[in-house]
């Protein structure tokens, strides 16, 4: 009987600790979708073409991931070049740059943050998806 009471108290304390750890904070919902705006969690120094139209976005606070799509009025090669130069100019390391005439992927990092830019060419325009993980 004594062991059972101790076990119940231990379980109750564990439940309280879990509830306290998962308590509300003011950072927003765990997953948030948007459209037409750069997400607030995307680092300010990630290069964004000035003439790009912002598409959809995702903020995943559980996995510390932010994603945004951009429609860029430039071909694949020019869009890839913009991101390669812009990332390096902002202090990011381009760890990998690979692709073909239709799709190109840049993987970059700085400190603990890793990210990618996937660019799909669509003639004289491109769709770029920036994904950043700051875990």
C-alpha cells in the first residue's frame, strides 16, 4: 500500500512537470502557415530578390524550421547565382550546390543553422523555396 501511494505521488509529480514544460508561451502556434509575407522566423539576412513575389510560408516551431516560397522573375541560372552570391555575402557557407537545367539545390549553413534553397526553372521565371532549420 505504501509503495502504491509513493508511485501515485511520483506519477502526479511527473505529470505536473510535463504540463509545466509544455505550458503556453507567446511564440504562437506550433505550426503556422502564411501567404504573401516573409515569415518572422526567417533570418533577416537571408537574401530575397527585390522583385520576388512571396508565396506560401510555413513556421514549424516544434522542429525549429521555417520555409517560404518565392516566385522570381528571372531564369534558373540568374536566380541560383543571386542566392549563391547573396548567401556568401551575408556570411553563410554554401556547403553544396548541385542541379541540372530544371532544378538546382543550394545547401548552406552558419553556426548551428542549416538551410537550403531549391530553385525550379520555369522559362524566364523561377520558383525558389527557402528552408531554414535553426535547431
